[in-house]
């Protein structure tokens, strides 16, 4: 049994792009391989993970985000994958996707979010434009819906075949209701839906 903490690959991104990032309580788990490299990526909205959403956080929210992120990036915290070979984690990372960037497909690294304030560059604009910019900033504060992706890359002893996926994220995230599990390898292309009553996908 291989313990993973998240999932990803280009084709999986295309399949998941149609999902509405505004919907809470839903997750996507994509698992793909390239030879002996396994890539796993778990994606859900910021509110489902942390209990809040938006680019601007209070100190309390920031501390909670750091604590939850550390817990969820631990091996096996989000899911466990049964494979035909032995795999060891190589790298793990976290990305955020804002619905305001590139139609919801723009990636943001932690700590590099635009705060939306550009007033220093607007002195030559008239008052109406200035008011519109401030209104736009306020709108972003309330409507900046973000998805969070936790990704892990694994080095395996051979080309892995995915046999099963146990979604342990349901034990960690009380607001999570469903997770779509997608497997994309050289030999496998499958999708299974899991929920709190059926947490294991078999392939």
C-alpha cells in the first residue's frame, strides 16, 4: 500500500477544468504516471480546506491555514493508493488557483498574491475611475474564490499500476462531501466517484 498526499498531470488538468471552483464540498483527485514517476494531485476549494476563502487573511486565518496545510501534506493524510510497485515521495507542493486569473486556470504560489491596490499609479485618472477601481478591489475581497491543489511526485521501482485509492481526506475535512478520483497512466484511464459512504475506488 502506497501512501500519498496529493495528485496532477496535464491531461488531468484538462479533464478537471470544467469543474466549478465556486462549489464547496467537492474535490478532485488525479493520479497519473510517466514511466516510473507517479504524480498525484488533490484539489478542492479554499473554504472546504480552511473554513474561509479569499486572498486577504487575518492573523488567525493565516495561522490556521499553515497548520492545516502542514497536516494535509503528510503522507496518507488525503489518500492512500494501492500500487503494483513500491513508490517513494520525491517532492510535495501546494498551489492556489484564483477564479479571477486566466478563467480560473492561473496558478499562484504561497505568499505571492496580488493585493489588488494600484492607487499609486492612478493619480492621472478622474475621480469616477478611481472610485470604480476601489469598488473593484472591494469586490475582489469578497469574491476571490480559490482552489487549493496539494501535489506530490513519487519515484517508483517500476511502472506503477493503480489498484485502489482510499480517500482519507474525508476523515480530515468535515465539509468535504465528494471526491472524483481520476487515474491516467499508460495502461489505465478511469474515473470513480467517492463520498463519505463509499471512500474507496478500485481499478
